[in-house]
C-alpha cells in the first residue's frame, strides 16, 4: 500500500517571496518566480540544510542547537489570509508582512494539512509539510506599522490560519500561477490512550 495518497485537491501559487533580513523584520520581498533547492528558496534567509533550534523546540533541544532545517519555507493559504484580514477589519493582508515564502489558493483547511503531506507542482517541484506554523508577534509588528491599532489582534485572528512550514523534497522551479497537487499520508490518525498523553504537554 502506498504511503501517500494523491488527493483531488489542487491549488494555485498566487504569491512567492523571500525574507532577506529576519534580524530586522520578518518582511518578505515579492518574486514572480523562484528556484527551490534542497536548501530552500535560493536567496531566502531561512534556507539551509540545518538551522539553529528556536523556542519552538526547546522541549527537545537547547536553544541554538544545530538541527535539521524543516522550516525552510512558510507556506500560507490565500483564503485563510482573507479570513485573517476580515477579522482584523483590513481590506487586504499583504503576504510580505507575514514573511511568506509561498501563498497557495484553492486547498481547503490548509493550515491543518497533515505533517508529511506533499505539495507538488506541475513541474515536479515537491515540498514536504513539516508542521502548523503558530502565530507570533513578528507579523503583528509589520501590520501595526502599516495599520496602527490592527496588528495587536493578529495572533488571535491567525490562530489556526497561519499556514505551514515546509522543506524541499525535490528541487525545481516555482512560479506564480503554478498548479499544486496535494498528497496526504495514507495512515490513520494516531489515537494514543489518555495515560500516554498525560503529562506530555498536550
């Protein structure tokens, strides 16, 4: 039995970008096309085969430990961005304010795609989903700079809508307008008993 199942869900890349100076702000620069390598998008500040561990994984590694980089890309949903904008009472949410690498339209419940799923373009470029990307204060600062008073609501508005982190499984080109097909793991959902979950942080 195959480990992955091709779904009927197809999306379209609506936006591409790269973050150049994350030490200053999270903003990404809009691109019409990009090259995805095994390290990520060429020129992207979050690219690389490894990265320094951050606060998101301190339960596993001391902060600053060199680990495999499975957060090469920030992949967002165009529809979920619209929902966030509506909650913030904004006409539009610019993906650059969110540090987006890729914005995809057409795939429902995007942020909750299972880890291990694949997003494959018609050219064969393939991204592997890592985890849901939890909202943080960096995008809130960028929104606040553009629309004073609106950024403070970002974390609540983006909860469950912040998109995914991903890494490049198969290198290739990426372009605005590319078609993307979703493949998901064929395994059933993990169902541990309450004793296993107790004290685990869930």
